[in-house]
C-alpha cells in the first residue's frame, strides 16, 4: 500500500496518460481566448450583424448618390437640348427681323413701279434693294467668294464644265462663274459653280 501512496502526487494535480500534469480537470474544458472572427466586433451584442448593417448602409448611400447623379445628368441633357433648340429659333428670328426692312423695300418698290414704264426707275429700285440686302447679310457674316480669274480649288469651287481658254493665262483657271459661292464667317456654306479654261 505504501507503493500506491508514493505514486500519487502530493497535491491534487491530476496526471495525463504519460504522467504529466493535466491542464484540465476531467469533465471541464479550459477556454482559451480566441480572436474575433471576421465581421465581428468584440464587446458588442449582435456583433456579426454590426459590420453587415454598416456595409448595407454604405451600399444604400452609394445607390442613392448614383440615382441622384443619373437624374441630374438626364436633367442636364434635357436642358441643353432645349437651349440648343431655343438658340436656333432665336438665331433665325434675329435674321428674319434684320431682313424685314428689305422686304418692306421690295413692297414699296413694287407699289411705286407697277404703273411706270421707265426701265431706269425699276433698275434703280432693284439696285437700292440689292445693296441694302447685301449690306444686311454682310453684317450677319455672309461674304461672297471671289472666284473668276483665280485658280481652281476643289474645297471652294465646283467645276460644271470646261471650255477653251480665251487666253494663255486663263488655262487651268476659272473663266466664268455660273453661281456665286459664299462664306459664313470662315465656313463655306455654298461652293461656287465655275467654268474652267482648257
């Protein structure tokens, strides 16, 4: 019996199968501290849901921002389309208002020359109105193209036919102008129809 007493440790520490002190008492588990899992916040109840609800809130906020931005862009497109249409209307209106005095001159000339047989009176009326119209259009940026006697340029001119050149210096150049070309500012709005010398 004395041998049995010697094999038992002096204190209450229990030994495992190898004879080493056991870390736990039978039937009890020792709890070791573990790191919180991803998405959990220590020390708060309902911790796994805290980060999830934060992500949901951020997603809702981003969705709201996206919807607002899309609505603002649609409003911008609608507004600029309307402004462009209004600009075209007002540009046409401005030109029409500028041309009304010329139209008035045509009415007066027709009224005063309807009973006359003097060709000079009619010609003078036409010249006055033509000069007024040309001046009005020049103020709006319209400029006639000078083509006759110059070199042919396909960016400015449209050759409709070719005839024998009346002189050596007009060979390969513009001999006649059938329809005048025009610029509006720096842009060609109508090409001159020309006859080339061969």
